[in-house]
C-alpha cells in the first residue's frame, strides 16, 4: 500500500488551526462578558489570552511536523490562559 506522507501533517495543521480559532472565540466571548461586568482587569486578561491563542495559531502552523510536543505545549498554554480568564470571570 502506498502512503501519502503529505496528508497527515496537513490534517494536523488544520486541527491546530481549528483549535486556535475556537480558543480565540472563547477568549473573545470572555472579553465581552468581562466588558459587560465592567471588570477591567479580567478584560485585559482575556485580551492577553486571545493574543496568546492567536500566537498559537500562527506558531503552531510553523513548527516542524516532527516536533509534536512543542505544539502540545502551545495548545496547553492557550487552553490554560482561557481557563484562567474563566476563573477570573467566575470570581468577579
């Protein structure tokens, strides 16, 4: 059976893009919720998390395919940033 080595990296890259876009959308929703609650610190935190998630989208596409742990760390960092925003929203 002949395998096409180009498909797996492309699927992985697209999956990271979807994850990054979803993270930015959740962060944006958290920023809107913080703005409605007039929680300036949480709004700034949400904006920073969205910027971080945007960096994950850009950097995740540029990391070599043979370095999966770097992508995992970037994705985990973006997820943790959005989780911190959610916790901050819950506490305000």
